[in-house]
């Protein structure tokens, strides 16, 4: 078998001239993909265009990779579909279906379509989706303009990913599924990257691309079952093989599998939550050498705008669930910063192995018994806390506040150390969003997970001015509500907080 030949099989109906171009969708795809393959391999790899008019079944075995542009038009040809299913079955029998963790057959969709009923031998394969979905309407948009912002974000990035995957298959030197290096990647380098709503697909692709480029195995590496019970089982099996799960949450709740009122996004989060609790219980019974750390990162887009009531409840549930375990963290930061956090979790072991020293607060000496107050403020409010901070220092407290200069990994660690060591904490609510404030409240709840031995003597949210919020939420979290009268700071504002510390 030549390892330099690729077949691109399609229906002629899918290659009619597109608007403003004499070439069709498939011809353009062939042209762009051929260029990318040359750029990535520096070899003139032959990619043969095959349709129902020149399809020769005897040729299939001469190709190392088969690309299929699957549409309703394509599956109308019963003869080609039958032969492709037989081809897939034969590859599985001789253990040549998978090369270095990647199937030799690629499913390309130029618009939404479910090919599984017609191509059962390829049912488990992930699809490469070359179309856009409007997150508000759910309508699909086929690419007819191959350049521009939308094309750059979706069409071309997907094309580059596919070229990378095809190149890996071409250079496996005949490795089977059992022998391939991809399948021998250890648990410590295997990550579960959960499915997302349609508005977060591009973000997920970016994270997946980064992980794979750095040598990590990303699961699921197969299409997800369409039935809820089978989906649940497959998620559990994949999580058993991973050291980290990543969940990306946006405005879209996601589609529902058969037999469930919950979306795939929601189900993956619930199963991952169960798995995290199970792993914590299991690791508590093992010695340090045999523990298998498992952590979970939930990224909520900081740019949420059109959020349904159901999605708001889903996100609040995620945050509440995360508050109970050190191993789970909800992040609402820029995507670039998320990538840094993921790298920390995987490379250094994150919260499980990253032990560093911390200097004492300014002015605090060894043996000093003065209580430490962690005054948490958003970066935009950092200049507004001076009077509050000065007053607390005059009352004999050691006051620390977040740092916003330096490496993100160090800043995150310092924040967690302050949570672990402080005697009490005040969250300053000025220009920050309420979501940010609630996140910091949840950090206080999780402080025992960071190694905190004693309960906080007091925690409070200081309202700088009137806020249109539900104050009951803060009281339910046992947080004192300070200020909130629209005036300037006065010592009287802190009286309930100081009284609680002394008691």
C-alpha cells in the first residue's frame, strides 16, 4: 500500500459552482487541502478526486487515507455506500482501520447531516464539520466564501487540523491501533475535553489543538452515542482513562440525546462530577505513591450576553457543585489565560503537587499572633480599597490583597494560599461584576480544599454604593453585608465584621 496516496470521494451534485466562483465546493476543498498537505509535509502527495462516475472499488486498497464528503446526495448512491461499509469492515478485521490513534477514513460534512444509519462501519468516527451554526437561531450556514473572518475562524482552522491528522496517518509506517504511540499515551497525558454548545465549538477546537500539539491524548476520540444510557456509559469509560476533564460553557445549553431531558453538555458535567467524587474517595484510601489525581476545570465564557434562564440555572449549579471540592474549579477568564491554567494542571500537577513557600504579610514577624484579613478586590477596584485597608491595619490586623502583576500561575497560587492562611476575609464590591463577586465567595467556601485547617472567623462582602442584587444570596452563604448605603467609607461599616472576629 502506498503511503502517499489519498482518495477524496464525493458526489458530483456537491461540486456545483458556488456563488461568485466557477469552481464547486469540493474542487475548492481539494485545492486548499492539497496546498496545506504540501506545506505540512513538503511532499507532493497525490489526492485523487473520485465521484460516482469514476469510482473503482478495486482502487480503495491503494489509498492510505480516504476522505469522504458526506451529504444526502452522497448517500443516495447505494453502491458506493455498500462498498465503503465493506471496506471499513475489512480494515477492522486486519487491524488497519486506526493508525496512531486516528482512523484512515475521514468524514467531512459541508452541512449538518447524520450519516450513521447509512454508514454504520464508520459510526464511531468523529466528523470534520465545515459549516457554521448560528447560536441564536440554530440555523446552519454552508461556506461559500472561503476567505474572511468567519472562514478564518472555522473553515481554515478545521482544514489545518485535518491536514495535521492526515499527515500523522501518512507517517505511521503501518502502525496498527494496538501498536500506535497515540494509544500508549499514559493516563497522566490523557485529557477529557467535553462537548460544547454550538457557540463554543471554535473555542473547544482551539483547546484541543493546543493539547494535541503538546503531545496529549484528547478524549472522546470517537463520536458520542445518540442515546442517553449509552452516552453515560461511554463518558464514564473515557474519564477512567484521564487525569483531567475540561468543560467549556457558553450561552447554548446544547442538544439533548434520546431518552434524556438534559443536554449532552449537562450530562458530561454530571458524570464528571460523580467521577471526581469517586476519585477523591478512592485516593483517600491510598498511600501517596498510588494516588491517581484527577481534577476538573470548568470554563464559563466571560462574554455571555444572551443567556436563557435554563442556562443561568445550569451555570449556577456548576458553580455550587464546584465549591465542594478542591479538585474542581470554575474559571471565568479569557481563553488565553485558561490555556495557561490547563498547562499548569497538566505539567506541574497543579494544586496537587505545586508546593511553594509564601512570604508573610508586610510587617508580620515570626510568632506574631495578629489576625490576617484577606481583602479581595477586583483589579479595577484596587485603588478604591486604601481607606478600608488603612483602617484595618490601624486596628492591628495584617491585611493582604490580591496581586495583579506577574505570572498567572503564580497569582492563582498566591490567591489560594491567602485563602488558606487568612483568619477572615472581605470581598470588595465596587466596579466588579456580581458574577466575579460570587466566584470569590465560592473560593472562600473551597478554602478547606486548599489546605485550610480552621473555619474563617468572619467573611463579608463590602458594598461600595447601592447594588441591584438579591442580598439574600449573600446571607445564605453566611457572608455579612457591609456598607451598601451609597456613602463614603466610615469605620461604622466594619463594626459587625470586627465584632464577629473578636467573638
